[in-house]
């Protein structure tokens, strides 16, 4: 009986290149099987598989909670139910470059604190973080007592942050970060600076405005809030400016006119509050994290210099 030829063996460098060319989403099943082949394959496949992570309530529970119970039925303190994270899981967490947190609740944040090793960020290599809250409870409606973030806990290292919706803005203070680089804020109606200990360090802070006309009518109030906020966190004026990105220039004259009349303020390149009124050629660069230029959720017609203009969101 002829001997069965042994299957050809590919050099590991080639296998590595094949794995690296796979897509974390589309090729998920293939990558999952590579995890089981060998230690070296695990390392390469895990790097691709865990480059980005979306943490919803369910996923956070599955990842960090013993038995993956629904947090709603866990009556004792959630952090006492933290799953033991193996060195391999911690290594996988260190591969994550982009984290999206969507609609998580305060209990899940406590779990993240509990999972964090003192003085080492839980996601040490995350560079982009997106925090979104379309539905959920207000932190003060949380069934657990409010807690202060432990001193030695940092969830993230040096990141670009994108915040979407009012609740997400409130949650920032519970997700401690070593250093903010670029921060973008979307769909936050009332900033409530006074209630939110906002990042005391950043390289760029941009506030994407939702309704340019409403913004024009409230700009003096918004300006005063921003001034008070900056006085509070940056009295020496060392930080880069806070920039409001307004999606049309239709109300530019009205907006700046109010500020000039009410506050005697005129635009200047050295001012710590800046306004960008975009026009039909959409000059403002998109948010570095989510890629959005404006917050309108679907194709929207705006009046630009008196003529209707349509742009596609996203
Ligand atoms: Zn964004």
C-alpha cells in the first residue's frame, strides 16, 4: 500500500501573513479556528480578532461576569462576581486598539473597574474610544450606590475619544483615562459643564453641533458655559481651544453678531473658544474616531446661502 503523502507544511511566516490578511469581522470563524492551532497562531490571530471590540451590556456580562448572568438579576455587588481573567484574556485585552461602549449601565462600569489591575489600564493599547448612549438609565437612577472611581484605576491609556448623546457625556467621569488626545462630542444638547468633571487635558476638543439655528439662538449661553468651564479647568489658558463645529454657515452672521453685541467678543485665532461654520464643501475634518462630519442621522436638506443643499450623512 503506497504511503500517504504528508500534507505540505507552509512556513510559519507565510501562515502569519495569511492570518494577518484576514478580516476581524468577515473572517471571524477562520480566525477563531486559528486560535486553536498553536500558541504562535493564537498570538497572530488574536491580534487581528481583537483589534476592535464593541462592548454592549450583554457582551460586557459575558466577558467579565461569572456565568454571564444578566446584571439585572445580580443583586449583590457586581464586582464580587467578576470572572477570573486569565493571563491569556488579559493579553487579548492588550491587543484591542479600538473600543466602542454602547448603552452600558453603571454596574458594567463597576465591573470594568474591578477587572482593572492597579495602575495599569484595562485596555492599555486602545487608541480610539467611542462612548455612545442611546438608551439607558441615568447614573443617579442606578440601583447601586454611587461610588468614586478608585484612585489606582485607569480604564484607558492615551486615547482619542468620541462621545455621543447626553448620557454618554455624564458617564465620562466614570471611565478614567490617563490622557485624552482628541475629543469629539456629538448629540449632546445641554453640556452641563458644571456637573461633569471633564477631561483636564486634551490636544483637541471639538463640539459638533446638531441644529445650527438653535445653536445661533443660544450661543451666548453656550459661550458663557464654555468660558466658565475653561476658567475652572484651565485658568492659565494652556490647553488648545474648544471648537464648536457648526454644520452650515447660514446662521454664521446671527451667531457671531449675538456674541459681539452681548459679550463684545469677536473671532480671533488666539481665542480659546473657536467656531467653525462649515459650508457646502464641508471643510471641517470629520471626527477622528467615528468619522462623522455632522450629526444629522440621514440624508438632510439644509439651506445653504439661500439654496437647498443635500448631503449624505456618514
Ligand atoms: Zn465621533
